[in-house]
């Protein structure tokens, strides 16, 4: 499916109902990446690129959730939204991605509140996820992954279990990896110097060099040029 085509993204719901006759659990997990300092990346500054990012990462996800809502009401179902800690605390080297996730959080926490006010049987869990070590990211980050504290890195299988558990627990937020992400959340909301600390923690040139390496490895694994 081409989720950059917002109008047609809802056909996923139609197909699921056609195949299974109902929808119990909707996991909204697709996304497009756009890494690198935005002012360095002219290819990411065009209105067309920005619009496409929001169509994939935000608008199509909203469309899928709203399209599925009548079926979820019937089944007393649940929605899991794969958001990110980049949707809570800003990431200077990933402005566009971070902004699409902030938009997701704003919409789904508001919708969650509306459903509670309506005493709806539909639940929503927003996933505040950090770095999940998938096969792709393990290959892309390679030696840099070993330098990261273990608390920053999430196991892909453990994360998947947590996502499935939310269908039963109906938690309103799923934070994973738990310790590091709660620490990051606390810094962002409680520390007035968070922006200064984040901006000066690692020199920009070091981040640029690392991103160039990661981008090349990502392209070697089939990622589109503009999306990593």
C-alpha cells in the first residue's frame, strides 16, 4: 500500500473487513524517516517533501483510525499508535520526523480523551518508543550501537510483546525502553535547560559524520535516499 496516498490508505481497512469480517485490534505502525539537520538538507526542505512526510506519518494514520472506528466500536476493539519519544522531546537532527510524531500525539491523546468522555468501548494506546534494535537498525548503526548505553536500546521481540499486551491492559501510553524514555521525558518536561543540553551534548560535525555513514548503510539496505 502507498500510504502517501491518504485517500486510498483506508482501503486497508476495507480489505481487512473483507477478509476477516471484523476488526479487533488496529496497529498503526508505518512511517517514513527523514534524518539529518534540516537546514543542511535542501532535498528535505521542499513543500512537496514535507507534505509527503506528513501524508505518510500523520494524515494516513488518522484516516485509518477514523475509517476503522465503526468496526472497533462493534468489537469493543483497541488501537495501538506507534509514536515515538521524538513526539514528546524534540530531536534537532530529525526535525520533520519529530514534528510528524508530535502531531500524532496531539491527535490521538485528544481522541483518547474524547472516547473516554463518550464512554466508548474503544481504547487507544500511544506507543512512546525509543530506539528499537531491528535487523535494519542493527546493520545501519553497527559499531555505534555498541557504544550506546543498554538502557537506550529496546529489544524488538520484547517491544512486540508489549504492543500485543496493550490489547489486554488497555494502557493509555506504552513507554519502551522504559527507564531511559521516562528519564528523557522528565528532562524535557521538568528541565528548563533541556534544549541547551541537547544542542551541545554532541558536536554537530560528529552527528553529521555519523549520519552520513548511517545514510550510506541505509541506502545499501534499500532505503530511499531522501528518507534517511
